[in-house]
């Protein structure tokens, strides 16, 4: 039976995961990671998709993106990116067969807190996998762009990050605190780092004066 169309909101924030077939490595050299990012950036210009955070692990990728409208923008983009990288991979390595393990997976990120939890989770993948001790030591993620100002032209700042502070230094400091807290509380999805009031995407229960936004589950994905 054919699989039905992926049901996604018309537009929003999404955590995207794509794996190598049978969990095999899809990146072997630094040039492979860069090739994937450049392909993504090139294809994204043709669709309503912006890349905010990412981590490219040896056998899978994590992306936090804004996508849509239309509703099909994310699926269309990922189909092109995965095909383009598969062509690149086959041209550089002696490989036949499927490079990717089926279609990509996506989770709708519904709140400001979920956005930062997801971004931190993505960039902590190399730490959780035992590859590095600090996310700053892993060169194939967006962490250093947001935490220390290392420019990565493939990335687009989301308004939520921009509202972490009035200066870039302030935003970087708050973001480092967010990731550090996520690293120390990896199992409970809790954050106590303060965010500015009125961030877009936060839904407030006016009577109770509390945040009632719902967080998406952030699965391990490793």
C-alpha cells in the first residue's frame, strides 16, 4: 500500500531527522559535511525553508527549520536535498543502493521553550554520543555560530534567538546558558533560564498568567 502524504501544518518550525540506510555513515570527511550544508543552502533558496540550527552526525542529520507555506515546502526540499547528496556521495565513494533510511522524520515545534530545548538537544548530540565533551568542540553543528559568533552563512537567525538580548554578546551568553542547562538536565526537558516576555509563539493563559504552550517530545534520535 502506498504511503499517504505527510500531514504537516501549513507553516511552522520543524525538527527534522534523516538517517543513513541501516544506520551506515553518510559523512566520512569534512568536505562531505560541507557539501551537505552547501546543497541544503542552495536548494533552500527555491523553497520557503530557513535553516536555524543543525547537527550533522556521521550517520544522521538533525535540522531545526522554518518551513512553509505551502505545506509541501519541507517535503519537497528534503526530497531534493537527499537526492542531491546521494548523487554527490555516489560520485565520491564506491557505493550503490539506497543512501538514506527511508523518508525523513519531522516533529512540529509548537512553543518558544520547545524551540530552545530542541536547538540545544540537536547541538548536544555529539556530546551524548561521546564524540566530544563540549558542543563547542564539534565542528559540524550550529552551536559555535550562536554561542560564540562563528559565522555560518547557511544559517538564518529566528526571531526567538534575536530576542534573547539587545546585543550579540548578550544573546550568545544566554544561549550558552540554555545549552549548558539542557546538558545538565538531559532527561527531564526542563529549563529555568529566563526568556523575555512576549516572545512570538508563546500562548499565555491570561487568567492564570502562565505559559500554557505545549512542548513537543524530543526523542533521542541517536
